[in-house]
């Protein structure tokens, strides 16, 4: 493939590495599969000269890995933050989302979100070191195994690691080609209804259906979405019932709430706390789970973007930024006020779908932008 950036950066070399990583499926809910992916990444980082630190994350997920590269200076440096888990079940690569190239696109589980971005960032650092030697600041890659679950087991460790650094770079996918200088807040809830059993064929009227109550609640919850103010409610997983001839006594639903501002986040809290059971005799329980705090652009984040913008301009790319939905671990670091620039990964689309893909010709230019950031930070 032609060198897209006019230098030693090769889209083909980046593509080859991403395909190796994507060939090892690693859904968040399969810790052994995630661990295999971490083993592969560890080999690549060791080959690049990194000092590796792995530890158990707790809970039922894979490990955490840090890969540290020395800089010319000591002290607080650059944290490259990302995840190696995906939403796609094991077997996806053999069926509905085969790893394949079609024209200028690479399709496959995790190629866009976000194995592609993490491999691109590693490649960018290696090429920069080959051309210019060590970066001024030390660089640490921190790789997370449960980001697609909301990072429930790793948030505290992410925040602790980020606090030891001056800057955080997050190679999550670009959003409409733009970098991410802020992210909406995300809150997960578990909603549970408990009803009264009865024989569905003989004593239907005696029972109280937990599923029926949940069906009404789902409509109430999702109807609260108001995209004109950028607040949304989505029910993504529902489980209930045991036998079709028994009035179901329990049903659970997983709810994802997204809020673009402090006022909208307060609205989410108030709305979910105000939910009532729609059926007499059915109990309702609402439990707040993992949360990604609101990340709004700080002066430090905007300075990072300006460096990236200048690096892109040298390649003839007009780079833009914005605040978006779609949470990442950058929510945590940005909310702490640490200069954080997100969306530095690959260009493509179809995240969390069977159309997930990246644009091959954009790989080398995006790697050059990432390298430009690493080279300029002091």
C-alpha cells in the first residue's frame, strides 16, 4: 500500500498488526478470551521495548496491563489509555462479521473499537522512536479489560494511574472524523420487578406478572428520551420468566442513560429515582450501577487539540473536535481535570454492530497525528 503520509509511516504495516490483534476475539464477558488478547499485546509491547506490568482487575474480567516506555525526562508523562475487550461474542469472526478487506475498508470485531486505535498508537510510538529516539516525556500505555461493561472493576485504577501523568491520550475511534474533547455522562441502572406467581392457564387473574410490569416500565423509561436536550434512556437487556405456563415473578432490565450536561445528569438521577411500579402487587427495585462522569473540555484539553490540529495541518488534514456521546475511559480522566484528548484512533464506523470497519488509507495519517502529539508534549 502507498505511504499515505509521505514518510516512513505505512498504512499496510499498521493494517497487518491490527488484523493480527482482531483475529484474537476478546468479548468483555469471556475473561479467558480477553486474557489471550492481552498475551498477544504483551508480546508486541515487549518487542517494542516496554517494561510490562500486569495485574488482576478483580471481578470477572481479564487483567490490566501497563506498558512503560522511558522518556528523556523523568517524572509525570503521557498516559495512553485504551481497552482490548469488545462487545462481539466469540465466534463472530467466523460468521456474521468476518475479518476481511473490502476496498479501502477492513471489517472485523474490534478493528474500530478499539484494537485498531491501540495498535495504531503503539505503531506511532515505535516509528517516532526509530526516527527521533526517545520522546521527551515517558509514555505509559494502560490497557483495560472491561471498558465495554462500563469499567466497573478498573475505574479506581484508571484514575490512580492518570493522576500520576501530565496528559492522557485516548485512541478510541474518531467521531465523524473528529477528535473528542468531551464526552457525555453515562449511567447504568438495573431495574427489577417482582410479581406474584400463579398457574398461567388455570389461575391467570390471581398472579401479578413481573414481565408485564416491566413492559410498561420500558415504555415509560425510553419515552423520557429527549434528543433536543441530549438526554437519552435505552433498555438493552431484559430477562424474566421461567416457564410459559407460570405467571413470571421476576424480570430485570439493564438501562443505559446518557446526559450531555450537569442539568441533564441531575434529570437522569431524579427520573430514575421517581419510577413507580405500574401494577399493584408488583414490587420495583432500581439500582444504580457503573457511571462515566461528564467530561467537558478543559483549557489543557484544548491545548492538546491545538497540537494535534497543527500536526494534522502539516498532512493537509483539517482536524476538528467536539463533545460526543459514546462513553470511554477518557470520561474518568477528563472529569478529573487532567488534560485528555480522546478519539485519536482510527477512522471508520459501525461500532458495536456487524458493520464495524475502519478506513485503511487513513491509518498512516492518523498515526502521524498521534506521533506528532507524542513528539511535542513537554
